[in-house]
C-alpha cells in the first residue's frame, strides 16, 4: 500500500490565499486495477489559473488542482512502462493512480541536456499558450510592435522570444529590475519595471512612440485600460490572463474598452490554450527545436520540498518567481 501526501483546499480563498487555506493530508491509495498506473510526482507546476479555477471547480476539502511531471513506478497498463516520465493532471500530491487517459508522455527523443521540468513550462502548457496566442490570436507579422506584460514569467518569456523570431519589435513589462535586466538579455528591444515607472502611460509611449500592433495581455485590469489606448489601427489583442484581478474579493468595475476599440478598429480575443489540443504535437515540436537551437532561452524558479507548495504558490502569485515557477519534490 502506498500512502500519498496531498495538499487540499481547506478553505476557499478570500482575497489573496493564506497558508491556513491549505491542509496537508495523508491518503492511502488502493491496489492497482488492470489498465492503471501508479505515478510519483517529480516536479509540480505552479500556475496562476489555480487561483480562479479552484474557486470555480473545487469544494473545500478537495485536492488542489495542478499538473506535474511524474515517474511511473508501477504499471498494469502496457502503454506505460515503469521508469517512464509523463505529464499528468494529478493535482498537488506525491503519488497518484491514473488509468492512462490523461497522461502525456514527454516528447521523444527528449534531449539529455534539457531538464524534464521544461515539460511544465517552455516546452509545455505555458509555451503552447505563447505559441498559439501569438500566432493564432495576435497573428504577428515581421515589423509589428508587440507589447507583453508579466513578461519575465513562464508565458511572457516565450511570447517575447517567439515574437523576435517572427521579426517583431518587442516591449516587455515586469515587476522587478532583475526581471527587466533578464528580458533585455534574452532579446527584448525595450523593457521596464511597471512598479517603479512614475507613469505607465508615459513609459509605454516612450518604449514605442508610434503605438502597438499587438498586445499579449497576461495581466488585465488597469494595465490593459492604459495599454489599449496606445494600440495602432487594426491592432490585435490576445487576452491570455488577468492575474491583476484573480485575488479580488469583489469583481472590479471597468475598464471600458469600447471607445478605443471603435476608434482604432481593434480585434480583442480571449483564449484558452486547450483550443489547440489537436495541434499540441506541432507546438511542442517547434518549441523544443527552438530551445535546442538556443533561439528560446528559459529560466526556471525552483522551490524544493513538497511541504513548501502553498508558500511557492503564494510567492508566484505575488511575483517572487523569476521565470517558470516549479516545485521539485
Ligand atoms: N489563456 C490560457 O490558456 C492561459 C493563460 N495563462 C495566463 O497567463 C498569465 C501568465 O501565466 P504564467 O506565465 O504561468 O505566470 P508567471 O510565470 O508570469 O507568474 C505570474 C506573474 O504575474 C505577475 N503578477 C502578479 N500580480 C500582478 C499584478 N497585479 N500586475 C501585474 N503582474 C502581476 C508577477 O510578475 P511581475 O513580477 O512581473 O509582477 C508574477 O511573477 C496568467 O494570467 C495566466 O492566468 C497561463 C496559461 C494558459
Ligand atoms: C479568469 C481565469 C483565467 C485563467 C486563465 C488561465 O490561466 C488558464 C489556464 C488554462 C490553460 O489554458 C490550460 C489549463 O490547464 C488551464 C486551465 C485548467 C483548468 C483546470 C480545471 C479543472 C476543473 O475544472 O476541474
């Protein structure tokens, strides 16, 4: 019998999550049935969606949602061999049982030089979000000027570098000087710390006096209200995330987007990356190739120890992470 350690949602979040909202439990897993596999989490992903989606889909006492790179430790399913690694949606747990349907084996061959945790970041869901958001929603073309916020994070770093590959001028915003320096190092044309610029409006105008063709929005709220007013005619806006709003106790009013959208004839579209699940392989293959060629650089922010999962989650939500936030078991 395997005993799994599991982080549960003890109390629904009220505003920003607190340590007391989580509870660590021990659960005895049943024996494997035919077709099932037992997995041990190796790396757990920390993602912003866990904040709004847990509110929407979890009951108090449920296991916290999330994905991991996990190793198969026992198998009664001929497709999955002991020792293989897979990306799974097992939640915040040390061990779990799967019938194999939700498992994605890592793209093969996986280069020995790359950490397998990248399958949760640049060569995983966040990388695919950047890829499809940029090519399908922003529809970038060479010469476009692109703005991305939360630019030093899992999605943002890939957005900026892909846009450079696509021949764009890229402007990125992030919440610390260290992050800004990194953005410049990986090829962003302009980058600034949105927390320390006196006026966001002026900083955006200085970075691109002629305005923006594309805006990849990870933040929403007030930032978007200001950015929207600097879009060029026929600009495209990919509404990817709204992290500035996820911890609100009450929904905020505004921003009111109609006037700039009409004047500038903008196209603004929200999306969830799973829309392109049928093109997952194409996206992963392209991202893996660019990483191997050194055209996409990555940075991971790794916290060690399963017991630190809630703290790492709260840290990511407030911007402590530099690159993709990961927990190593
Ligand atoms: N639509 C989709 O299918 C998907 C959407 N997303 C969304 O993409 C966004 C980025 O996700 P991901 O790259 O994984 O996360 P990140 O790695 O970017 O981590 C979150 C970052 O958000 C920034 N942040 C937190 N609060 C604020 C705030 N009030 N204003 C501005 N920035 C803030 C912090 O960076 P800083 O220091 O710069 O403030 C923090 O590091 C999220 O909104 C997420 O929900 C992600 C995956 C799929
Ligand atoms: C207003 C909330 C916006 C959240 C945007 C975001 O970060 C979306 C992330 C999804 C990503 O595209 C693919 C995912 O796996 C994320 C959603 C995960 C949903 C899990 C839902 C589980 C459940 O409802 O039981």
